[in-house]
């Protein structure tokens, strides 16, 4: 593998530490299931703290996936944290999108992650690791079959709990603008730019959620088994769910329209109330500004009247007399 072409002593030390930790971590998991003893994690390119965290996260994630599906990863998983001095593309063997943080290579049981020591990764590392492990696990569920990308990504995101803040808006805006992606188009996600890729991932998450809600985990496992045993996608889908795939896609598109129209979206979220409060604040500020303008107008009117009428008032005044004298009471007599 390309990572071996850049041997560095700290890497080797980190890998050794990680491997020892892994053996400790996986042995306790091994008690739960006999196949577990084959599952191991080897980490390279990470310092000891990161390697320890990686082993702990992956061991826990694997247990969750295995107990949910009854499918265990049979082999050693290698995790490579890729630094700036290395080519990510050469390690994963293909063109990797700029926005990508990590990649799972199922054929090699490999997870490659951009090193958080070298790259400003905003996503939490445990989330990234669980996501990539779920891709490897999905491969174990479906065998060599390659299901549509949305299902693979949706599966990974469900395990990594990756519904991000703002994803609701991304989908709602796309539905409103009639730009929601058809599920089959998500296959090309690696060539999408940032915003479109985010929409593709959000839709994948929703599509998998919709699938699980409609057909249950059992439906997914039935489909997985059918694919694993060499069945085709359309037949397997129909056998597992009772619906054909084209119908499922149409139903999901309708599900998006029904749940992410602006009216449904706003009526269902706290954003509606935030918007309502904002409207009241804007109305209040407009009212205050109108009152201030009216007062200023009156003030100006008064000044104009003063200028216009004061010469007439002065014309009634007696020369040499001041108004104050006129108003004064007559002098007191003794
Ligand atoms: Zn993914």
C-alpha cells in the first residue's frame, strides 16, 4: 500500500502502540461473539492519544453494527491517518474529492483519514471513523454487490448519527427550488461540488431513514442477504420490501415534497417561532421609526409656523413696549 512507501519512525511507533491497544480492546469484544476474535484494528500515522481514541471508537461502533445486523467484520481493519506530505489519492487508489475528509476502501479493509494534526477538520473524528467503518460493514452486509450510493452513504450516516445543523434548510431549499436530487443521481456524489454534495448526503440520510421506517431493519437485512447471496438489486429489493425500486424512488420523492415544503417545514420546527418573533421585532422597530418621523414632522411644522406668523404678531406690538411690560401688573399705590 502507498502508506508503506513513506516509512517514518513515529508512524511505526504509533502503529505498534495502536496495535497493542487494539488487541486489548478487541479481546474484550471477542467474548461476545466467536467471529469477533478476527476483528482487529491497526492504526498508523496517528499519535498515541489519537490511536487510542481510534481503537476505542471503532471497537464500540463495530459492536453496535454487529449487534444490530448480526453481521461481523471478519478481518483486520487498517486505519491510516494521512498527513500533508502524502498523497491521499495514491493511498485510496483513485481521485478523492477536495471536500472529502476520509475514505473507506472495502477491498482492502482500509480506512484513510486526513490527519487532524495536519488538516483543519471540522467534523468530529469519532463521527468520521464510525462513518467509514459503517461503509466497510455495509460491504460485509451486501457482499460484492454495489447498491446505489445513497444507501451506502445513508447506512454510514445512520450509524454515525450525522444529521447536521442546517441540513433541514439545505433540503427544504432544494425542494422549494425544485432542485432535489433523484436518488439515482446521488451515485455521482464524488464529482459534486460542496453544496450539491451536502444535499446528496442529506438526502441519502433521509432516504435510508425513510427505508428503515417503511420496511424496518429486517427489510434491510433481507435485502442484504439476498445481495450477499448473489441476487440482483431489483429482485432483491422487491423480495425484501414487497415494493419495486422505481416505486420506492417515487414514494421517497413525494415524502421529501410533503415534509420539506416551506409550509410543512416551518410549521414543524422551532424556526417558525423564531421567524414569528423576528417579524414582531421588525414591526415594532418600524412602528417606532414611524412615530419618531411623525414627531420630527410636527417639530418642523411648528418651526415653519413660527417663522410665518411671528411678523404679524410683531405688527400688533407698540413701539417701545415690550410684551412683558404689557403683561406686568400696574404699579402698586400706597
Ligand atoms: Zn461515506
